[in-house]
């Protein structure tokens, strides 16, 4: 059993906490401690913005912090209704091309795992080691040949019905269900709840706390000026 209160203290107290309900601060800290940055999801050339929003919401729910969108057709504004504002809690990285996304992910040490109807292995046959990026393709054409060629692993989610494929956000959820559980078990073994660095958690915490404060930048300035005077 991990004693949560021993995992912090933060490097500093954040003065903006004075403007936020204590339960909200507890909730933010609870979620941050469980954030996963060693797993990410990649949406390749998704045409329907509702699908992108559903994928972002799924990732946030699983505790992923970074998601990647290739060939974003919808700008940074995803369908807010479906994402239920999930996008404000994750970092969405936009890539104009599949090649650019692959280069960026590889540079960050991610293996590329492609969910692919043409694959033969299943997800539970793959060892979850190191950083893993799960890729889903678009509803019409699936995964691109470029992505398929760059994949370290390809897997299929077995199907037993008449339809040929799952909706991509469903496929993503099924993929994350398997991979996230195994990564969390590995972390628990090391006495950890998540794997975001302390520095990034702190910066994210500052931003998240500001969501609950009207005119947060002004409030921060006033607090800083007050601290200088004191
Ligand atoms: C609606 S499917 C795409 C179907 C597309 N017509 C094709 O031929 O690939 C959208 C994406 O969800 C993922 N997906 C859906 N069902 C899957 C399955 N059974 N196994 C692996 N991936 C799946 C894949 O990433 C796929 O590119």
C-alpha cells in the first residue's frame, strides 16, 4: 500500500491555492499522481471530429497525459461536448504529417504500436516495456502504409461478429484497457502510482489550479506583488 501523503511535498506552496476549494486541490493532486506519460495515443488522420474528441476523452479517463493527432483537420478546438472538456486536462500534440509524428515519437523513445486489422498478433501477446505509443487509424482507410512500415508492433483486437471493425475510439479504449493495466501494475510494483516527473506535475498543477480561478493571471500577479511587499 502506497502512502500518498509521503509522495509529495511539492517544491513550493502555490499561493493560488488560497482561492480554490480544498476538495478541488485534493482531486487535482490525486489525478496528477496517477498520470502516465510513458504511454501515449496517436490518432492518424481522423476525419470525424467527434471521433477525435471521443479518443481524447478516453485517453484522459485512463490517465494518459499526452495525445498526438496527425493531420489535424479540426484545429485545436475539438468537439467540446463529446470530449467533456477532456482536452483541457491533456496535452494535445499536433503533427502535420505521419512522418513528422513518427520522428517526434521515436526521438522521445516511444515504440510505435499500431492497432491494425491486418495484424496477426493480439495485444496480450506483446510485452509492455518502455514507452509505448498506441496508434489508431481512420474509419475509411485504417492505418497508413507509412505508419504500418514504421510500427515496432502491430496487433489486432479479435472480433467475433459480422462487422469488420470496431469504432476507432472503442478500439483505442480496448487497447488502453490492456496496456494501461499492465503499466500500472509495473509501477505499483515499484511503489509508484504514475510516472510523470515531479517538475512536470508541478507545472501541470499550477495550470490546472488556475482553471478554477477567474482572471488567474491577474490574481497570480497580485499575489506575487504582495509576496514582494511582505
Ligand atoms: C473503423 S476502423 C478502420 C477500418 C478501416 N476500414 C480499415 O480497413 O482499417 C478505425 C481504426 O480502429 C482500429 N481498429 C478497429 N477495429 C480494430 C480491430 N479489430 N483490431 C485492431 N484495430 C482495430 C484501427 O486502428 C483502425 O484503423
